[in-house]
């Protein structure tokens, strides 16, 4: 209750009356009573608040324990690499640094430091030297244990060669580090800085890689042949204009996303909540395809004159002999070469077959050219399947099979032709002998016919015999009454039989 307002309007020296004093005392008492009531209420509220505060303090302590556990078990994973772009054949190193939410190195769990699971959308993941790791299938995943500083490190390579050896990696690194061209720049730098695969600055790269491929049968050739083995269907046969233009106009960059997931241990039997994750993206530039299409395969034109000269000198007087020499020459050309090298040779051989122009071409030259072309095409198509087959061998199996079959077929045809010739000769001899015998028979028939005509002619022997028989018959009839009838009858029957036989002979 507020004090009376009249008490505050006194001037200095003005008399304070008893009513004023009493009003002041009453006002103070009223204020004291109101204040006591409020204090009592406040004390009750404070007591309730103190109870609630005690409960809150207990909850905060428990919450702090939970938060400390979460903070300690939750990871912040950072990923980094030296560069964003890499040339195919390089190995990118990705470093994962694991910290808890306070920025401290996570403490070991059950004496084991944390692990990081790496997953990539493309390429092959391999552990960096010095780290404990467990690789996954197809090298698309890998688990790496952090070191004492909370770091896990992996290497990622382009998806070309599975289980790439350290030797292959070292040789490819040497190729990409080699300095070429008028600017004396590293191969990797020229590849990554060029705007298109057809830039002038890239062709020294192609020449350098060609030299490495042709002069070595080691890791470099194996790496490049693996690329062709896996992607040869896009480059097989003669290089089409559309393919060449596509390779010439733009690079093909493989953008790769690598994800990292933290976990306390590597035991799949223990429950492990998500402890942190991150992702990073890098790029691998495919320069091998453009090298094949623009740098390596076009050089087959320089091989054509030498191949044509060798094949021209292998033409003999026989088809079988020519096929044998052609096969030996072609197999010698491709012996010891890789898949890409053989492909270039086959392209050159196909073109060289069209340029065969011997001074005196044999009649079988078109057949020979077509047979060799078919054998080369068959081997060209078959070589990748042969390389993928267990026990497929290294020789030109399909080429040898077709050429050997052609030679055997030609030999068989020659044998058949010889047999037909012998039959024709025997037939001619038989025909001549038959003609002689037929001529002799004809002469005999003609002579017999002449004699028969003379016999049957008027006044001839047949007519004479008939007249004589008639005379005999008349005589026998005259003697019938004179002799034994049975004997006469028998003789008459004999004469009748002779007459009938002569009649039939005359009709014939």
C-alpha cells in the first residue's frame, strides 16, 4: 500500500500534524504487512526453485556425461589430396584426418585405434605403405586403421589394371614424369593442361609413349594393352572418322567420388554407430584412348611399303607355297608385339595387300590376297578372345588355322584335279579302244551282211537250195508208194523242217 500523497506536499518549516504522522505510521505498517506477505510467497517460490535447481543440476551432470561420451565418440573426418586432376596412370593419395568434436585425436577403444572405411565410385583403392588395411572386393572399398596421429591414407588408381604391381606403378610414374617437347615439360603436365587431345603440345607426349610401348615388353606395355583389352571394342578395326573426331575434340575425364566413414574398430561383430563421414571428388584424365587413335594407329602407314615389299617377294609359282611364305612373313611381323602393336600391324598388312603388284602376277593372286585378308581379319577379331582364354597361347592361332586350312584345301583340290586327269586319260584310252573294237565289229557285220545279201539274192544259194528241196519233195512224193511209208514220212518231215528254217532265215 503506498503512503498518502498528502505527506509529500509539505514545505520546509511547515508544521507536521499528528494526523499526518499517524497516516505515515499506518502507511509504513501497511507496506510492512504487504512486504511480509510477498516475502513469504517469495520464500515458497525460492524453495520450489531450489528443488528444481537441484534436479536440474543432477540432470546437467548426467547430460554432461552423455555429451562427453558423444563428443568423444563422434568423429570429424577431413579429406585432402595434393591435386584435383590426375592423368591416367598416376596414383592419387587421399589423406583422412580423424578428430573428435573437441579437435582431439580420438582415444583408442579397447586398445584399438579407429578405422576409416573408404569407398570409391570408380577406380582401385590401395593402402599406402605403413598403414594397416583390409582391402575389399574389386578394390572399390578398403578399411584403413588410423596411426597414432589420427591419420589414415590410401592410394587410388584409374580403373585399368586390377592388382597393379608396384613395378607397373613405378614404370608408369616414370613415363608420366618424363619431360618432352620444346618446353621440356612433364608428360602429366602437358596432358592435364591441354585443351583438347589434338593440341600441338600433346603430340610429343604421344611420341614419347609410343617409344616406351614399342621398346619395352614390360609394365608399360602391359598397362596400355590392358586398357585396349578392356576398351578395344570402341577402337577395333580401322579407326572410323567419327571415333577419331570424338577423340580429337575433347578429353574424357573420369570424375571419381571417394567417401570415408569412421568407426571405432574393424570387427563386424561389434555394434558401431555412425561416427562421422566425408567425401572428396577427384578427376582422372583418359589420355590412353587418344594416344591409340591419334598418336599410335596413324603411324601404320609408314609400315605399308616394307610389308608390301616383303609380301611381294613371297609370291611363288604355286598357291600353297605362296600362302606358306605369306603366313611366315606375317607371323614374323607380329611376333613379340602387344595387343595394340599387333592391331597396328594388321592395319598395315590389310593396306599392303592392296598394293601387291608383281611384274608377272600369277593367276591365283586374287585368291591369295583374299585368303590372307580373311586370315588377318579373323586373327584380328580373335586376338582379344585368345588373350582372355586360359591356355589361349601367344601365337596367331586363328591366322595359322585359316592359312593351313587353305593350303590343305588347295592341296586336296590339286589331288582331286590329278585324279580327274587320270580318269579322263583312262576314259580317253577306253574310248579309243571301244572305237577300234566297234569299227572291227562294224566291218564284220558289213561282211556278214554282204554274204547274207548274196545268199538271199535272186539266183543265190538260198534259192538254189529251195529249188533242190522242191525237187526232192516231188521225188519223195513219187516214191511214197514204192518204199516203207514210215521211212518216207520221216524224211518228208525232215525236209519240211529244213524248208521252214530256210524260210525264217530268209525273213530275218
